[in-house]
C-alpha cells in the first residue's frame, strides 16, 4: 500500500519514512504498567499518544496487532540487586498479597484507560504467566555465550555486543554506575552495564513470587519479560516498539541487547518514545506525596477527556508542563468544541469534495510525525468551513476515530437514549453515508437493516439522514 507516514525513530535519531515488514500490517509492542499503584497522568500521557498512533495506523489502512505486557512480578528500579521492588512495596503498603495488589491496580489502570478513550491492546499478557518463556530465552542466551552465572544470578554479558548503546548513542564512559549515593555497584557483574536475567540470590529475601528454574528458585529480572512476551505474540520481527523516554535506557537498550543476541538479527525497526509530563517542580512521579491521577482530576470536576485534549494539543516529543490553570483553559476550549459539535444537524448532503479535502489535511498532519496539534487545527478549520452540517458531522465522526475526544457523544441532548447508543447510531449513519458516497448501496441497506433490528429507524430527507426510535 502507498505510505507517506513519517515518524521520529529513536534508533536513527531522525524523522524517517515508516515502512513495516509486511505490506498492510503493523506489529506494535507497548511497554505496559507495573501494577503496584494507580497510574499517574504522566504515565497516561504515553498511553494516550500510543493510542493515537495505533488508531491513526488503523485509520490509514493498516491492520495493527498490538501487544502490551502487564508487570505483576517484582520490578526493581535498577538493573542489579538495587533500588525498590515496586510490587513488594505496594503489598507492604496496603497489607495485601502481591497478586491482590496486581489484580486491583491492573483493573484500575484499564478503568483509567476507558475514561480516557484509550483502546485496550488486542493482546495483554501478565508477566507472571510467561515464566517458561523467560527460562527458555535465558537458556538460549547462555547457550550462545551471551549470558553467565555469577553469585547465584544469571547476567547478560554486554561486552559480547558490538554496539550495546545503539539506541542511545552513548559511550561506555558516559554513564555512571550508580546515580544515587545509596546505590552500590553489583560486584557479581563482569561489566558495569551487565544486567540480571534471573535472580536466585537477592536482597529481597521476602520476595513473595518465586519460581523453580535451572539455576535455582528465583524470579526474572526487569527486562526479560518484554522480549519474551513480544517474541511469543509477534514473532521474531516487530515494526514499532513504544514507551516513555525514561524507558530508552536501560530498559529498551537491554531489550534490544537480549532479543537480538538470541535471534541473531535485527529485531525492531522503529522506536517511538513519548516525552515526560512535568509539573512546575519537575518530572511527575509517585515517590513523593500526593500524585495526580484520573480520579483526582474527576474529583476536581474535570472530564478525563479534557486531559486527553490537553495532551493532544502538544507534540508527543516535547516535554509538557501540567498546571490546573492550563487544564481550566483546556476545559473551556473542550466545552466550546462540544457545544459547537452538538449544534450540528444532519441537514444537507455530504459533500464529497469537502470530505476529501479535509481528510487529506487531517491525514497529512498525523502522517508528519503524529502532529496531533495540527490535526486538531484541521478539525477547527473544518468546523468554520462553508459546507453543510451533514458534511461537518461526517468529518467530526471520521476525525474522532483517531482523536477519540467523544465529540459526538459527550453532550448529546437526545432524550431517553444513552450516550453510548447515540454514539453507535451516529457512527453507523456515518458509515452508511460513506457507503452511499462509494455507491455501495448493498452495504448502506445492510446498515439500515442492522439499526432497524435494534429499534432505530432511519429517515433520508433532503436535509440529510435523521433517526428515531421505532
């Protein structure tokens, strides 16, 4: 298929044409949450932008297969036996088991995603369900000489690689062994950049989740899960790997190292990273005091989709500063946009030339390194254009397949009909209108009959298509 999409690729440090391995198909992997606490809105910025990317690839015509891991096993903040086991900390904080913590916060994460109109990936895999896959991958790395056993743990040997820093462009002298005074070097490692594949000897003696392995009872290191889960569901090549910029080093760097060492060839072509959300005090985190969650935004009176719009108004590769003053401005703009869309009728014919003009502008904006800010500008320009309401309503529905701002359902005034049903009906009317534009009258009739079976009657008038309950 013809493809004019360009994306910034962290691997090449440049905006480059996006060309997947297979024509018409995209294999996409997303680093998922560590489910030890609520996701803060900084975490969720990455998932919003990854959601836009997936939906735009769908919109463009690709068949996207997306996989996300859920980290529900000990996730250590460093690569050696250092830092904090986040799952264990969560269990101690709430006096629950690790699996109870994981289940609760995994469900909370997906509830937040629903509120933000983030589509759940086609495949989600919990880390604890793939222990056999980790063991097999580690055995392969040992057999090929890329791993070694020391102090009871299994380590990846980064000295065996020609370019360990291929993703970051660093040199071996440019990164410190320890970035905090309370972190000491792991003396079991041969090289300072080596990382743990499997722990059997750990300072976390009360680790709740442990499994048998050829090297003793223990648990996997931080990085191995993403490589193994990706290989399990997407095969030996993936097109695009997503995450926040804080994943670039060491997590994604180590994923490349172990995956390509095991496979013997290049693994992933494109790396998509979303910049931090900051407050005036710096990077948002969960480590100090109250942190910002979707629930907190709702308590303060914000529709979660206002936060989604706030994120879309900035480029994903630029750091974004959060403040409630900016959120207030965004909330006002969102309300005006919803009010404007709610006044659109189905009057007039859908003007195919106008549809094509604005669809092309919308597509061009997003094809240029996912420029969501420009895509929203195209939406506003279209609403000011001299064309029929039916045309505008068609395009609002079309654009919202990617933007997912709830533009047609957020403020619908139809009595006695829930907003989810209204959104469904409007989507079907738009699909039917498109079918008629393409002279696919059989599909148009099929959609009419589908709605009729649900008790919805369509009426085609000179002013456009209207509907009512039977």
